[in-house]
C-alpha cells in the first residue's frame, strides 16, 4: 500500500464518520480546533481506523500525542510498517 | 423573577402553551400535521421491510416523512437515534414559535419533560447483531449508550439547545407524551420552573408492531388496503397501526408569557394520571372514567364544561369499547368525541403530545376533526356523539385521553386562552 493510498483510506474514513469536507483534509489541520473533533470522537476515530486497516491501536501510547491530521497519517504509516516487518 | 420560587408553595401558577412542534406522518411541522388532519388524509402505508419479520401479520405503519436530520449539528446528532432526532426537530419548531432564544434556554428557567417508550430498538438490534458475532466490544462506539438510555430524547434535546433547567423523562408507553405535558404543567403550577419543553417521541421498529400483533391488538386485515386502517370505534376495526414521530410543546407560566409578550396558544388547566392495577394489558372503563373525573377536579370544572373529548381510541377491540363506556359514564352521550389514530396511526410516546397539539389547533380554528374511517359505529361502543364529519364547533375546553399498556391512564384538560 502506498503512502498516498494510506492517506486516502484515512481521510475517506474520517470524512464519512465525522461528516468532514473531503476537499479540506489538509495534513496540517488540528483534529480538535480545525476538524472539530472532541474526546468522544477521538475514541471513535480509533475504532474507525482499526476497522479500516484491520489492526489494533487502542493501547498504543502514541495515540495520545496525535494533534493533526498529518499526525494520524504518520502514525498509521509507522504502525503498518512495523506490522509489515513482523 | 426568581429561578425557583418553590419556597412560595401557595402560589399556583396558571400554565399556557406558547410553542408547538410536530414531526408526524404528515410532515415535519405543525402546519403539515394540521393540514393532513383537516384534509382527512391517512399517514398509514404498507411497509415491505416488515415482511422480513417472521410471523408478523400486521405489515402497515405510519412513518414520518420529510425529516432532515442534518438540520441538527453532527456534534449533537451523533448521540441521537431517530427518536431523538424527531424530538430535537419538533423542539426546535416549538422553541422558535415561543420565541425562546439561546439565552433563555440557558437561563435555568426552562426545563425539559420528554419521553419515549423505550430506548432505540433499531440501535439496540444493530449493536447486538454485531456484538453477538464474537462478544467483542472492540467495535462499540462511544455514542451507543446515549442512543439507548431511557432518557435519550430528553437529554439530547437539552444538550442540543443548552437547556439548563430540570430534566424529566417519563416513560409510560402510549401515555408518555401526555404524562410529560402533565408533569411539566405541574412543575410550572408549583413554581419549580417558569417554562417547560414537554412531549414525547418514538421511532418505528417492526418489533413495536409485533408487540401488539402478538397480543392480537394490531390491524392485520389491511395490508393490501393500508389507507383504510386503523378504524377507531368502527364496527369493522381490526386493531391498531403503529406510527412514529414527536410532538413537543412549550408550557409556560402565564406571567412569564405575558412578561415576554409572546402569543398564547392555549391554556392547560388540569391533569390526572393514575395506575390501573386491574390489569397490565386490558383496559378498564371505570378506571378510565376515574382518571377523567380526577382531571376535571384538577381543573376545577364540571363534566358539562367540556366541549370536546379527544379520545385515545386506537381501534383495538377492547380499548375502544372501554373508553367509549368511560366517556359515556363521565360525560353522557352529548359531548363530541373523535380519535386521530385513523389519520396518524398510533405514534406511541408521541401520541399524547401530537394529539394535544392537534386538539389545540381544533380549538383555535373552531373545527372538529372527525375520526377517519369511522363509517359505522360499533354497537358495542357506548352511545356517544361520535364526530364523523368535520364540524364547526366553539371549543372552550377539551379533554385529551391517553391510556397505556402497563395500566397507565392520563387525562389532560386544555382551555382556549382568552385574556381574562
């Protein structure tokens, strides 16, 4: 899976779940201030990502550090790379 | 005005209606509800998806039309099932009519009394279909509980409009909407709140119909002719038809409404609710009559003062007979009586509120809406003045009945408001 394919899957999943504007999914956007998510949404975001990529991430400490859409892209990228190596 | 003057218990406040909102099988507004009733339309349709439920014989229902859920922001809608969406949209219409703005919602003067029969069956079914595959909670969303909890409608409406007063979520099946209005009325009478957003909501699920079908109380003979059922008080009625929707009213103390300078649509002058402990399912005419008598006492009026009775009458074999006997016992044969179930089906927890709203419309317009499909009165029903055609009538006082499974009876008394 290419980096762009991963970004597309993430963005599509978030757009659908949180009714976001697909044209405005820029990586520098804050998921809280710009995309309008809150603590309930971020829990559900993990479930959505787990469903989209068929992995388990809810116990990953890094999730708490996510602030921007780009952080999500990078986190998922790293997670998939680790899983591929294992 | 103090937020809470319950310390001055001796003051009994008059309570008026200043806003109304409706999501019904006729559309998402009070105007469409009113128009559908006046045109003698039926909201009942054949429902193909109900065929998927093995053993379900009644395949007709009155579903809402024209609802636009996205009028509610996702932040609030995410914790709502359909019933809360209906309630929130009806509440929006009622608040707008009553000219209650955000500051007033947040003032603590406004409370919410809004209920449903159960939490969302559809959401519950969807969750358990997934959960029972592997008993895993890993796919469980955070907003599930908020759609299942018994006070889902009340809480979601309060959250959406930032209402900070009291929250009450009565759940008394078919009497829920009336109880909500009645309890809201009593809260204002006692001075605990100046304004209450009151009503009920329910969403249709085939299992709702199944509940009545298994008790042989659902209409099963009109799957090919849905526009001819249900038939309250009619000799050829064959049971009730389930519906959905929401009715919400703004109740307010008279002094609050006058202070705010808003239009007063009607006055609530009495309410009674009681438990019929003779049976959890079967109606009892004498207990129904007692409820109506208690409502009259509550309002300080005589039976002869009532100009119209809006009956619960769902078109079940026993219920209509019992209610007709109870009305005859209290009022004799001369008070005009009609039921709106022929038009709307039984909108469950919404019915008391939607039918109260419709009754207020009749009072304001001076026209009685007849019982749809009442072609030949059942000779087993008591001798009453059944309204079978639209009728011009000066209605000063109306009584609204609702009787629920579980043995919960309610009677509300509404008065046309005049500046006196």
